[in-house]
C-alpha cells in the first residue's frame, strides 16, 4: 500500500510540474500577444489563475504526503515519545477534520457549479475548475488516514517517512 501511495504521489507531483509549465507558457504567451502583437488575449489571465489554483492544491497534496507543511518539529521532537505520539495523533486528527471539510464542501461546490461556464472561456465548465477541491481534499484525506494508522500502530519511536524542511536546499538531512 505504501509503495502504491508513494508512486501515486510522484504522479501527482509530475502533474503539478506540468501545471506550472503550462501556466508559465500561458503567461508568456499572454505577454507576447499583448506587447509584441498588440492584441491582448482576453482569456489567458483567467485560465492562468485556474492553473495556479490547481497547482496550489495538487502541490499541497505532495507537501502533505512529504510532511513539508509548517510544523512545530523543534518543540514536538523534544517531547517524550508517548507524549509526542499522542500529540501527533491529535494534530493529525485535526488535519483530517479539515481535509474532510475540504473534500465534502468541495464536492458540494463542484456539484452546484457544474454547468456554469467560465467568464471568458465558454467551453470551460466551472465544475472542472472546482473539482480540484474534492480531489485534493480526498487525496489528503487518504494520506492522513494512512498516517493516523501508522501513528496508532507504531511501535517505539520510529519516525514516519519524509522529514520537515531543514532550511537547507542542499538535500542533506540531519537524521
């Protein structure tokens, strides 16, 4: 299960990279048309903003899996292992609650906006745009459930996979 999840998250990361590339190309195309051709594309900024939203949510899934979100590792790592385990469980439960809200209300919003069209792109349905909410929420929900199971069944004080950012981009870790 862990191997499948890791490979799936790698695919999500590549999807986020593709979204970033598409967004950069689209913005450069918009700038080119506006300042070189003197004909502004009326749709590029709206579409670029949709790509940015998608990029943000899919990158958040990857960051959640790799434990790259903001955390109080310095404080938590100094606690005794049983206290740390309880605190990790409570914290992950709160995160799980937020992800459930994101999934559920994202699903509701996607359903309500399903047939609405984008302002400048009639062929883009807002349901497609908002679908990122339940998809990302559902993926992060699965990640949290797996993490809660790991915390609940962990023996001793083994750390879970993926460490928080150390402040260095060199890739070396202090573990």
